[in-house]
């Protein structure tokens, strides 16, 4: 359990600070995707038991670890160190990994830590690793510590919303869940997860059907829907809807009807989908002719060219393909009828997505957005999940209302869950001033003070803890929530030094 127990095959062994990277490597070896944090939560409680650290674990799996002050800091006010234990699990096309059973394969190159073919989980494994390294080292000076590590932050901050903080006494919170070194985060947008469901009828007569066909958009960049929503990256689910409409119209001109068997896309509501798939049959007198197939291939090629022109700067690897599949098992499930197929295409074509408004007060800050992150098909239903974000509660409600109005017209249902509040900037904050002072001493420059569009748990904690001061910071992480996620080693080293100095200077 301790850093000394890592084996000779350690990828990060010998990289300073060794304790931090050792704990991070142990964390990466444990499956800890959102919704599947049982093993990592157990790891944290085992860590506490082994060292005699008082801890509290709730039914959700949230863990709070309590450690007394180091010598000379007994009269200081307690400090909360905070991060989340879950990660967004995303793999490149063709990478075989079971995120519920398998650990990550770490790699080091050019001063960066990455995971082979998958997301890394530096968001927020590095926070957990730093907290454990502090708890594990009796020589580090610090006030009393309350380490709060939550579950399911990446799927609506569910752990933070449900955690009982009645035993937490600290009024100063250091959240290590930011991805840009040199920035002190002091506010963020609120959000909500919206899930819509359309229920349809599948045909019962397989006559005059041909297929199965697969329309697939893939190899998109993706990314965090709060951090990269303004980078001009394509949403795979949205583009799939545009191409699907084009193929449906082409089929109709050839005397055939495109009937959807399934829609699948994305994997997390807060990750911009890198791929999406429409499986469909064709029905009609000419559905099985070479002419229809050739026309559909030409239409697919046309849409790929359109997308490549539109996203030339941001999606250089974009691919749109149409294939016939001989998957016999795929034929066992008959498609939805034509009317419901048209509803599904209408949903993808009409639902809002991306930036809805920019801040009038802070230049360059996205104020309101939403991300269509997940498409799923069950026996008689197709569901779509969106993450809505806004710094203004009224605009968040307006976007949710627009989705609701569309779903009502389409005869579907909508559920809103995982709502979290915006974290408002605090005008007076001694904690912020201390962190600015220490930053200047270490870097010889001022930190960038910012509020962001992505959500962090500080807003929920500020609601639960009266008079809370909170600052979020962290080392450089790039392309989080994507298989290209990377963590800068030198930045981790500087951020670690910065964190220790802030703790040392706390009064």
C-alpha cells in the first residue's frame, strides 16, 4: 500500500516527488471509472487503516481522512484538501480494455505521463496522490487536515452532492482539480445532466428489408465539454444526425426508406463524443439494388467532404464511413419504423448543442453551453444525455426548457439530475491572498485569477459549509477526458512544491 511496495516494473519509479508518482501509479492500476469506484474507495480506507488514520466512508463510497496537525501547528485552523477519485474512461478505437476490471498502461515520454490508448485519469488522480503523499509523510508541516475525496464527480458531482460534511471543521478548502498551472480558480459555472428518452415501435414484418448498414463517424478529437467547448471541436453525435438526414433523403429518392436499428455515441455527458454510429436497414422495392448502395456511398462521401471543410482546423483525422455488415446477430433486432426513425433524426438535427452565450462581464468566458454526450439504444427506446452548464441560473433553466419543449413535440420524456450550483467569486479571501503571495515567491510572477465554464465541486461545498473559502489549482493536464490526456511531470513537481509551501505558511 505504501510507495515502498511498488514493484520493479514501475513505470513512474524514480520520478520525483517519488511518493506522489508512486501513489498515482497505484491509483492507475485500480479501476476507478465514474460509477465504478468501489475498489478505489476500498483502497483509500485500507490506506487509512494501515497508518492508523481516522477516516469516514459513506454508503456512496466518499471518503474523508482526518489527520492531526504536525508539530508546531496544533493551534492552527484545519484545512480541507479535496479531490475526486473517479475518472472519465475513454479509449481509442480498437483498444481492448475493460475499464471495470483493468488498470491503465502508463507511459512516459517527452516529460509527460500518458496512458496507452486511453484517458489517464490525471483528472483527478493526481489530487488523490498528492493528498496521500502528504498523509504518508510525518515530516511535512501542516495544520490539521481533512482530506475529502468524492465519488462520481465526472457524472454530475454526485458524491459532493450526497456527502455528509458535519464532521468537517475546516473553512479553508484547497481543491486540486484544475488543469492549468499558474491559474488560481475562484469561481465556476453551475450545471445539470439532462436525459431525454424517446420510445418507439419496431417493425414486425421483415419483408423487403436489406441491411444491416453502419454509418460511423470517428477519429474526432473530443475533450472536456467545459474546458474545450470553445475550441471548435466537432460533436460526433451531432454530425451523425446531419449525415443520417442526408442518407435518409437519398434513400427516399431511390424509393427506399431508411429505418434505424440503433443509435450509439459518446460515453460521458461531459466528454465531447469522438465517435457515433447509426445502424440501419433499408426497406423498399429498390432497397437491395446496387444503385441505392452507390447513391448512399456517394452521399456519405459528400458529407465527409463537408465536415472536413468545416472542421479543417480542428478535426484533421475525421472519418465518415458507410459499410454493409454481415453480422447475423445484428439482424435479430428489427429496426424502428419509419416515423420513429424520422423523430430520431429530428432530435439530432434540432437539439441545441455547444456554446449558447458568452459572458458579458469576463472577455472570452463561455457563459452558457450544453454538450450532447451520450446516445444509447435499448429495445424500444433511444436516450440522449446532455450536460448543461451556465454561470447564470436563468440561462441554465432556459436551455433545459428548450430541450423540454423539443422533447414534448417529439412525444418523449425528460429527466434532470445531478444539478450543482455555480461557485461565486468571493470578494474577500485571506486564503486567496496567501496563495497569491506564495505563488509570487515561487514563480516570481503573479498567478492568473480566473473563473471558468467547467464545473468543480467547490460550489457544492460552499453551499454545505458556511463561510467557506476555496481555491482550485493543479498541474498542467492536456486533453483530459480523451485518449490523448497527458500530465506534465515538471508541472506536477512545481505544483507539489507550491502546495507544501502553502500548507507550511497557513495560520
